[in-house]
């Protein structure tokens, strides 16, 4: 298990990069409807808030298991959001 500090950095960097990609697409394709890219940004922010709250939750039975689950959830959500960003150009 990675440190809590590194897990928080991973969450921040991964979701931040996804938000950045959605915004760059939106700015580079002004002719496209911005609703989907804005939805991706909103979902990434909601995911960030959710995962950081889970990392900061110290009242769980097993902290190690909780943090491992957060890492898995980050990977799953990131793959889903990246797929949505990739579909923007299609």
C-alpha cells in the first residue's frame, strides 16, 4: 500500500489531468456542444471529493483495506472518464 500522501497526490494528478483534457478538447473544438465535456469535468470533481473523503475517513474498520479500495476505485473511475474523454473526438 502506498502512503496516504501519495494516494492523495495520485487522486489529484489523475483527475486533474482528466479535467485538463476535457477542457482542452472543449477549447480546441468550440463548434462542438460543450455539455458532455462539462459533464466529464463535473463527474471528475465529484469523484475527487468522494475519494478524498474516503481517504480521510479514519472511522473505518480496516484502514489498509479502505485505502486499497480507494486505489481500485480511482483506477476504475479514471478509466471510465478517460473513455468518455476519448469519445468526445469521435
